[in-house]
C-alpha cells in the first residue's frame, strides 16, 4: 500500500463514506472493545471527602484498581 504525502489537508482526497449498516456495526465493535479494555464501574452515590488530598488519594486508588483489573483481564 503506497504512502502519499500532502502539503495540506485541503489537498487530501475526501474519505469515502461508509454505508449506514456497516457504520453502525463498526461503532458497536469500537464500543465493545473500549468496554473490554477499560470497563467503568463508578461507585454509587455521592462521596464526600474532608480535603482535596483525600479526594485525590481516593481517585488514585480507584485508578490503580482499574489498572489491576485490566491487567488481570477481569
């Protein structure tokens, strides 16, 4: 597959549109892959913290836990 260089975006040819049935299938596949790679399990309810430092620490802990779950594949 050849590689073409363009001087500007205006010089690039337009991207051919995808058929609607194919586009919906592609979008669903991307969303499914995103959910598998980084599932979101936000805590329920409102959480209150005594300080910004405590809130930042809780967010960091949640991020580390999500990373561990992703690494384990669960």
